[in-house]
């Protein structure tokens, strides 16, 4: 109050003396009041906030006209809000009427609008404002959920890509496993044919070795001997040996041909097994690639195994060859 009085006394010759003195008079009345006030809804917070604002202005040093105006407006605002939020009614007090019905041109009309309309509208619309704030808070949560959903969408797409990668890998493993099984079977077949080829070849060599070890000269002499019994026995042995040798050579050729086919099949299956590594890219690019390129790839991987070897002679061919050998031996010398 001393600050306010000193400020009012120092402006006796000021052009706005009436305006400033009215401010000082009403503010002194406000500060000098000693009344018990109550506000049910938010009393503690309400009184504490307004008291802090008014005190902070009044304690400024040096105390100027602008500080007087601010303290006067805060005091009027306090009484105006108190009149709407409690059983007290200070709307007819001079400090509030100073803004409701302004008489001085020095009054800031923003303050007039705040006292006239701002405070009533804010208090009347307070429930709606709470709803709006609640809705705004909910919208913020929805936006946060949308952002979270976007992140989950990205994660789901990443999971789908990983799952698709697992499916592609499974398809590749399935196709590769099928070729691996065929490879194992063909390798066993190839190894078995090679073993049989070796056995037949060794047996084929046994007959000439036996003749060499038994002595060919005695055998040839008994073959052309005058003794019919000995000659027939030698001829029979010789013919049987030739037939057996020809039969062994025939089967040797068959087994050898089958062994070559098995080797070629193993080579083709190995190539196709390696080409399975490109099946994923092939599946992805099949829609956009040229059909000619795709047909070449499909023919390489999914076509039948080829042998491309001449067919072995039939049994009749072998018998016919043996008969020709025997008949050439029986022809008399010219």
C-alpha cells in the first residue's frame, strides 16, 4: 500500500492523473480488504495462483505505472473469476466495473474483453473444454496407436518376408533333397555296374589264361587228331570256350554301356542339383523373363535324363556272331 500511495503522490502533474489515481485507489481498496473467501471446486490452487501473481507484481522495485496497471488487472480478474466459481459476487465492485464499463481511454481493451467475455466464456464452457481436452488427449493416444500400428505393420511385413524366405529355402531344400536322393541312387547303380564290369572282365580273361597255362600246342594237336573221340572232345571244349567267351564279351559290352549311361546320369544330376540354388530367383523372375530363357532353364533342370549312347547288340546278334566264327573254322582249305 505504501508503494501504491507513493506512486500516486508522484504523478500529481501527470496527464493521466485521473486514470492513475483511480487505479491506485481501487488497488488500495483491494489490498486493504480482510475478508474470508472460499471456493469449493479448486480453492487451494485458485487462491494460491492469483495471490502469487499479484504479490510478484506488487513486490517489484521500483514500482512503476505499468506495474500498477498489471496489479490492478490481476486483482479485477481474480474477483471476476471468484464471482463465477463461488457464492461470492464481486461483479458490482468498482474494480471489476472499471473494465466492464470503461471510462478512460487509457484502458487496454484486450483487458476489457478478457474481463467481459473471456472469463465468463471460459467458466461456462469449462465442462466442454474438459471434454475437448479429453478428446484431444484421446486423439493423441490414437495417433500414438496409429504410429505403433505402422511400426507393427513394418514388423509384420518383415516377418512375412522372413517367412517367405523360409518357404523359398524349404522349396529349395525339398528340390535339392530330391535330386540328392536320385544322385545317391545313381551313384550306387554306377558303382555296382563298375564292380560287375570288373568281375565280367576278369572272368573274360580267365579263359585265354587257362588255355595259355594248359598248353595250346597239345590242344591244337588233339583238335586235328585222327582219333575221333579225342577230336570231338577237343572241338566241343573249344566251341564251348568260344561261345562262353563271346557271351562274356557280350555282357561285358552291355554292362560297359550301362556304366557309361550311369556316369552320364550322375553328371547330369550333379549339374541339376547345383542349379537348384537358382530356383528361388527363377521363381521370382519367371513372370518378367523371356519365355525362351525360361524354357532353356526348365529344360536343363526338369527334363528327362538322356543317355545318347548306341544300343547294345541283341542276343541274336551275339549268337549269329558266334555261329559265323565256328563256320569259318570248319571251312576246308582251298
